[in-house]
C-alpha cells in the first residue's frame, strides 16, 4: 500500500458539501466538532492476479476530501474511529452510515471520519440512483472553488489503496503536525463502515486488501449485493450496475479481523440477491438480516419523503437500532471481547418457484433479527416493493397499515398492545439486537393509537 497522506484543513466557501436529509445530534452541545480536510498522497491501482490476490499496475496522485466529526477532548474519546466509505450512488457524496449510527457515535465518544474514496464523490457524475439529487453533478471544485480548488481523484482503480492509506494515516495522529484530523486523540482502533455501493466496495476490500493493509481492526458491511465492486479503471467511476449481474462472492475465511454484515429485506432479494452469497457465521464473521427493513428508510430520508414520489409510504422499520447494536458489538469484538450473538436468516418461502419471503399472519417476514415493530406490529413493514415503480422507491421499501379487524383479533385493546410492544423491546435488548441506551427511542416508535378500543 502506498502510504504517506498529507492533511490540509478546508475552510471558507459555502461550507461542507455532503448530502444529508437528517442533521443528527447537536455536535457542539455534545462536545464534538466538525472539520473538513484535503487528504493528498499517491495511490496504487491493481489487477486481479489469481484467486484472492492482486498485482500493482501503477501509481497516481490524489487530493481527496475527508470529513471528520470527533470529540474535542481525549477524555471524551473512547479510542475508536469509525471510517465511513462515503456513498456516491446519488452522484454526490453522502454518509448514510453516519445517519443511522450518529446517536451511538456521539453518546459513545467515537470519532467518525467520512472518506471521499470514489471518483464520483470528488469529480462528479450521474450516480446510479435517480431521485436523490439533481442528476449529474459536477466536481467539488466546480461547486465551490473557494473551498475545494485543487481536489482531484484519479479514478476508482485507486479507491481501495486510497481508502487504506487514509486509514493508516489516521492512526498516526502526530503526523502532519497541527493539521492532523485527530490530533489530540489517543486512537486505539479503526473500524471501516459502508452502506450500499460502499458496502460492495468494502466486500472487495475485505477479500483483496484488508489483510495486506493491516489498517482496520474490523469491518461493518451494510446492505451489500451478492457480489462486490470490481477493481475499476483510471480516470472514471466503477459501473455499480455491473455488480448485480456478477457471480456471488463470500467473505474469505482466513481474514484476521472481524467482519459484521448487516442486511435488509431489499438486500437479500430484489436485484441485490444476497441470499446467493449467504455463508455460515464464524468466529470472524457475523451476518444479521433484519426483518421489516429496506435498503433505505424513513430515518434516512426524514422530512423529504414526499420528494421521492413513491406510491406508498416508505419503510418505517427499526434498522437504526440494530445497526447501532452491531457497531457496539463490533467495537468490543475487535477489542478482543465476545463474539456478537447469532441470528437466523430471513426465511424464504420454499413453496414457490420464485424467491420470496415467508411471512407471518400479520404479513411481516419470518426469521431474521427481530425488532418490536415486527414482533408487536401495527404495520406491514417490507423491503420489497412490487409493481412498476422508480428504482428509488424499490430501495426505500414500503409501510402498509394492518387492517383494524386483524389488530382487534391480535390485541385486547391498547394496553395489551403496549404490553406486547414493551416485552418485544425487552427481548430485543436481552438478545443483543438493540442497545439498552435505545430503549426509550424504541418505545417511542409504538403506535397504541392504531389499536381499536
């Protein structure tokens, strides 16, 4: 891996340019600060050189963007840095993992670093999913020359080495003098995280680069497809659509660091078809498939749900709680602690020729990681959307009310429903799928008003 990254703080202009629908916790009020940096260095591109190996092809310079949200004081820092591979599916950088994990990151004293690892995040492009932005986007430098002039990405062929090099430099907090993004913090471990296209990139990173780089202490791969991204070409972005036609890829069994894969219903079926890449859990691999969840959901889109133009309300499942629990487990696991609890996979219906889920009497999927909104349901929460709908609506799933007569048969009034919901919340916490710190937020998702008196 080509090493040696120089950091220069980015200021001025219109401020940090990153897509986000929900603001997250108040950083200043929680003793955090946000800063943005240019990270420059030299990265290597590679070609496949046989099963599980790569060979270097050449080097090129880069000057990419790194966004940092961190505790101000080392006394408030837990020693763990979560490094997110920023997502470029909209044609601009976004941080979906930060949105899901922010409550745990801030209350737990983590540092979070978002890396513009891919070409599109710096140089712009059309993206792979419509409905999230304004179509093709220009370079960061063109959007805001005062802030981003000089940023340059040589192409996704270099993204894996670039990501590893930035990670390694984050471990050396004395480097770059006073400009280091984590200066003053005692960094003890790095966890890489990424969602969707970024999860596909981390799948490739896990199999081809993680062991050689020896940078990250654990990987959180969220919402991957059956295959991973390819190695890319200079001067352009990887074609993510090609991934969906490729053969399935499992995580290598000899990886020395823990890998936590978290999947939604959308990821297991639809064109992601992760069911083809299912593999047994080991002491270095956990896979959780969450019932009642979709690739993206209301927590991700927030008040902008109406802009998607979907025919039904988007998924209102509780994957945010499960992801926060997964992060806590991964942190402890990477630190030599216990292996996270196992979960059964989502149940497929064997009675049909086409792959679809087996559902319970309420209409929610069977199996998988269970949360209170599917074990004490008032809605059918699905990651599968039928009919001819825009791709963005497929990714955001659906929420359908359960008929009042079915609810009346299931619960003896609102108090009975609340009792079931509290019990399901307690069960999820005891099983390790929801953190005790999220109990109140999970309980606030209950809907007793929908239960007939």
